[in-house]
């Protein structure tokens, strides 16, 4: 059962846990320790861990985590604005990969890091599927091309058809413009529970993309493959996602064959101050 316990000898009666609680279900202490949570605590608690994270003395424990399980916050290691901007600008869409597939332990660490991404109601519902078998990857790209051929035949007025023609022709000649011969493909999927899952998955993939840089990996969002996987039955069957799960996105990943030497310009943002 969801709940919190408070160590009376460590609690300083500062009330931080009640202030920080997203749904205000930890009552203010009123000079003493916070009172025992009301029955609705279990109903509304989203297991975010804010109450454990905010307590300066480690006095509060949640049923899903204790202070000992949560490392101390290290604000000194936060990068400055210039350093962080450099990381964001260094991140490029990589489409030329070495054929060496990243080690599974590397992927596990990156996925774990991506798991720190925020999610609606803290559901943390994103699931991961990683392909690193070259035969499977080629088959996935081939089925995506089958979908494009179907679109060219059945929906001649659909958007992207000029690109589809080029991609299909290239694939038939031995050039993969779908997955770009990437050694790995990362897929995110989940059930739809609240409607925010596609957004949660996109944020998780963005975290994955940035975290991969720290391991020397490069990534590229596989938007064309995602379109095909959502529309083409044989491709969906091959992915074999759990029942009631929806594919939300895909990303190619691997070690870059080339290294970028400049930071390209981007449009200046349009901001409306209100």
C-alpha cells in the first residue's frame, strides 16, 4: 500500500514535504511532524519521490523509495549555459554509421538515463525495443519500402510520394535510405492510458539521443520508418509489440563513421512576450 513514514528524530518540522507535494496530499505539519496521510493519499500519490528528494535530513521515506536509495543531489556538476549549449549544438542527425553495433550494456545504460525523462502523471510507461541484427534491420527497411510501394500504387496523391519513389528506387539498387544501414534501431512503445504517452515517448527518445552522445554514439530519428510501422500490417506484425501497445517512435543508433567539424546555424526563435 502506498504511504510515507517519517523518522521523528530526523524531522525538522520545516514542512518542505507538504509544500512540494504535487497534489498537496501531505498535510502541513502545523508545528509538529506532518500528520499521517489521509486515505486518499494512495489514490492521488504519483510516486514522484518529491517528498523524499526535498527533505534535507532524510527523515521521510516513501513506500516505493527510501532516502538511502536516492543519491544526494550534486548541483556542482550541472554544466554552465555555454557548455550545455555546445552539447545541444554538437548533437547532429547521424546517417553514416560504422557497422559495429553498440554493446548491449551500453544501450542498457542509455535507456536507464532516458528513463529519467518526465512523463505525464509520472506513469513512466515507455517501453523499449532494440534491433541489432543486420538481417532483421534489412528486413525492416525492406518492409518499409513495401509500404511505400503500396502508397505509390493505391494513393498517388498522397504527400511524400516523390521522396517515396526515390527511396524505393535506391533500396532496389542496394542503397538503404530508410535506416541508412544503421547497426541498431531503437523503438519506443506503450499502452495509451491518458493520451500523453506519445509525448512522453518523444521526450524519452530525445533524452536517449542526448545521452547517447556521452558514449560516443550518434542517432537519427527514424520518422519514415515510424510512419510505415504505424500503417503497414506486415511491419507491425514483425515488430510483435505487446497487445494493446502502440508504437510511438523509432531512432537509428550507432557509432558515427564521420565527425562533424562545425556547428551549423539555426533559425532564430520567434518569441511573443505576453
